[in-house]
């Protein structure tokens, strides 16, 4: 694929990724506030905890926005975008420690698909497993039964395989489109 087309696509995907990250934070905040106002949140859940989490996320997103302005064309930024969403998801799992928050890890895997990079997608799935394992060491009350944990991690592996295959297929399609565009331009 032409370097210019690939670079433009990567920069556009960085901006899509930051929109996804902001959207995830907004939706989590709305859901969390609604749960709190409905009186369904745990006892240690306070409005100051919610505000602190929002400030934390705003700082993280602010740092990413600065990095995006300064280094939009750098290929390493896609790794930072994935790590950023992972940090936000893990922080949400910490402030709202319920088993169901594990499903938010799939959002990070989906975000990695924006970049059509199988290595990034596989890294993201491994990162999900490692992050969850570390979180469970510090918050053992979230740990499911051993068989459920095995299923959880195999599901991440299955997601990695499926996402990786999708990533490779999309990348090949982009190369084909780029080659055809190049041939069409040469014919003119």
C-alpha cells in the first residue's frame, strides 16, 4: 500500500480511536452516575470517586490528545491508544469492582482492529489476559471459579484468533485497493 495512503489511514484511525476512548468514558460515566443516583451502587461508591475517576480519565485523554498532535504520523501511537483504553477500562474495573466488568476488555480488542495490525491485536489480547490476572491478584474477590477463569482466558484467545484473521483479511483488502488505485492512476 502506498505509504501516503497508509499514513493517512493511520492518522484517521488515531482520531477514531480517541473518539472511541472519549465515548467509552462518557458512557461509563453516565451508567455509573445513573447507578449511583438509583441507589444501586456499592456503599463505598461516592460522587467524589466518580469525579476523581472522570478527572483521571480527562488527564489521560488530554495526554493522548497532545501526543496525537505532536506524533500523529508515528506508528507507535497505535500501541499507546490501545494502552490508554486498557488503562481506562482497568480503572473502571477498580472503581466498580464487579465480575461483569470483564466484558469491557473486549472494547480494547475491538479498538485494536482499527489499525489492521495483527501484532497489535494479538498484543491487545495478551494484554487483556495479563491485566485481568494482575487485577485479580489485587482484587481476589473478583476471581471466578477456576473453570470460569480458564474459559475467560480461552475466550480472549479465541477473540485474538478471530480478530487477527479479520485484521489480516482487512489489511490484504486495503493492499488490493491501493494496488488497483495505483494501476488506475498509471493508466491515466
